[in-house]
C-alpha cells in the first residue's frame, strides 16, 4: 500500500517517527511530507531514514515528475499526524501553500488526521467548526486523547499513540479482503507456570509473531479472537484498538487452554502460535522458596501440561482448519523438516509452521523464517523476512488449503 504521512509542526511529531516505522515494517511504501515547522521538531534525515524515501517540503522539487500532484494521486491512504490547529484550519479552507496542502487536494484516497494541540485550542469554536467541515467531507479523525500536554497542563488535545493511529489507518484501507467472512482464533506469547508467588517457569517468546498473525488476518477482513499469554512490552498495542480484533489476556497454560477452547469453538480457523510450557510445577508453593531454608539446593517436580493443540484438533468443528507452530533447534534443514513432519502427525493439524530457533533466531527477533507443512507432509510454503511477511504467507497457505 502506498501511504503518505503528513507531519505538521507540533512536539508530537516524535511519535510519528514510530508510526512511519510501523507502516514500513508492515510492508507498506511510505512517503513523508513534513511542513517546514515540522522539521524544527524532527529533521529530514530522520524521516528519510525511517521511510526509506527522499523527503521534501517544496512543490518545486521533482517538477518534471509533478511530484506535488503524483504523491496525492498515487496514495492509497493519507495520514496527517500530528495535525495542528493551523493545519486543520488550512485543510478546512482548502489551502495549498505547501506540499502537504497540495497533496491533500490532489488525493482521492481516505484521509486520516490525528489532531494534537493544547486543550484551549482544541475546544475553541473555530477548531470545532473546522473538524465538523472535515468530517463532512469524509475525513476520518482519530483522537485526540485526554492526558498530559506540553508545559505541564493536562486535558484533551494529546495526539493518539502511534499504535492507535496505525490501527485506525489500516482499518480504513484493507489491502486484501480474502479473509472477510471468516472468524479466526489465534494464540500468542509465552505461558508462565508459577513456582511460588515470586518465580515462574517461562520462555523467551516475545509474542510478536502471533500478534502479526492476528493483525494480518484482521487487516485482510477476518474477525479475530486473540488469546495472549505473556508478551514483550508494547507488542499488543497495535491490536488493542483494532476494530476486528478481540483480545483476551491469560497467564498459565491452563488459562490459555480454557480461553483457546472457547475462542476456537465456532472459529473457521484456529492458529496456535503461543509458546506453551510443556511442563508445570506439580506443587506450587504458597510462600517464597528461600535459600536459607534448605541446604543450598532445590528440587522441583514437573508434570506435563495438557496438549492444547491436539485437544483443539480432537474437538474441531466441521470444515475447521487447525494450524500449529513448532519451534525447533535443529541445525540441518533435513532434520528440521523431519521433526516438523513427525510433530504434525502427532498433533493431527492441517498445517504446521516450523521455524528454527536458537540464541539469536526466532524468539526475541524482528524477523523469522518458517517452513509450512500440510497434512500430506508436503512443504507448501517457505518464507523468511519480517514477522508480518511470515504471517501473510501463512494465511495464503491457509486459504489454499481450505480451497482444496
């Protein structure tokens, strides 16, 4: 998707850097158009680095290519963040005294603005009238939020967080709608099995791959129920405001088991991405286990957790597709495939995404590489790259399997 991000002159421009990065990470082509005042807060070099495209504020650059019109006509989506009171007034009046103004007049794409200003300015009748005019023209508004403002004041006028703007933006232009009409259940994150009130058994899963699987499905039109165990800070922010994603937080494998059975009961597709602990402590201590209370050693008796994926397969509904993930430490490709095929047979899933993990790959990494095996033990997809790219390739494999 071709996305234009306009940035006007407000301190909240630093948040827009994160928005642009998220759009690029999700595979979109992003062109940033800052105003001259915006460059006082975040410079050209930063915008070019995060967007991976040249940045200008002038209508006189690239005149031969008619850049000042081309950006607007090529755009699939235009986002203005932050949108100051001045920029909103110019938009309402149809002014085109800079590249951003020209682009907004030249585009027929959906336009989303994220206002950011002091509360007094936001509540002024002129701003309210400008917002009403823009809404009447079909411009979409996200925020502003109510919270701390620059200078120590607090109130409505704070720009929405990048994750909320991203969710609102992507919901306006679903790039693909091939999952529309489907309900999917997705699990993510790592379960935590308590040892005592202080400690737990866990794993290194960030939860990012499962979140990307959920986002990809929702962006392609599906209704998603996301069951999330422990995830890294900030990972869930992109789904928290997505209109087609319902989120449930859990902790232990037992909690996840209950939630996934409920989420998958009438789902068309269930995808188990969560890193579920194979074992839990047999007897959880009600008090903190202390070194001084023993002889310097401690013994934990572990018992196996239920096999949630196999249970979902056993309880599957008619025409339901079940997808599993397998993280393996195999060093050779042949060994990785062999382990994946044996696991797919044990679980009985329709598709199994197998990925190699070690100290640097798979967990806690921005990228991933998976091999997808179907119920005939054939490799149907191999993909590497961003976790969003992996998620989209997985959904392509799901659709192909369901078509067969």
